[in-house]
C-alpha cells in the first residue's frame, strides 16, 4: 500500500489492524470516505516507528 510506504519513509507506522485498514481502503475505493474523513481516521492510528 502506498500509504504504508509513505509512512515508513517518513519514520511513521500505521497502528490500525489489518481488518480496520482494509475497511478504510474499501470505503475510499467505494467513494464512501472523503479525504477529510480518512485524515481524521488516520490521525489516531499513525505514530512514530
């Protein structure tokens, strides 16, 4: 996933479970999740690596 690589290259990691991350990706793909909503979803799930 491009997001994972981006985070890794910037010294960060995603702490979401695989199931949660998959649901988020599917929501984006289906057009059900806006950029704003994805940003808010990511904030508590990204931390330093």
